[in-house]
């Protein structure tokens, strides 16, 4: 049996030690989706105050129950508490008898069926729904 080659012990240099700084690393994640505030890199802050200022500027919120939420889940929570900010109803292009709308805050959506009134066309007598008849 051969001995594995020895690995040199880590050496701590004496010179240059003043350029080494120890920082407190603070991170945070969403209570719902566990999304970290920074996706591809880690942001380092010197204080919690710096962290809170940064995430609040990015749309993160701390709720009344001290839960921290990402921008998407913050909007969902706002709408759950205060109601949606609905956009106007629009006809679905693939089905004109279906309308849809979205919440301008959280992007929730809903659809509804509409019944078009069928009146005889003055020129043809057809009872087919016309775009001008709603």
C-alpha cells in the first residue's frame, strides 16, 4: 500500500494581513417561495439597516407578522388584504363571448362568459351576433 502524497498545510501569510477584512454577510429569502434577494450573486451588507433599505427599494416587504416577502408575493399579499386593482374587461380574440381582465398589481386574471343579445339584422334578417351588438 502506498501512502497518499501529503498536502501542504495552509500557510497564513504575515505580510498583507491588513488587507484582509472580515465582513458580516447578511442574506434574506421570501417566506413563501424561498427566493433569495439576489439570484446569481450574494450582496454583502455592513449592517441590517443597509439590507432592509436595499430590499425595500427592490419591492420586498416585511408584513405585519414580520414575514418577509419577495416582490411577487408582496403584491399577492397586498391584493389579498385590500382587493385587486382590476383592469378593464376585454374580449378574448379566440372566443368573443369570453372576456378577461388582469389585476394591475399582482397580475391575477379572470375570465367570464358574456351572453350577446341576438337581434335580427335590419338588412339581412339574420340573428347572428354582430360585433356592434353587445
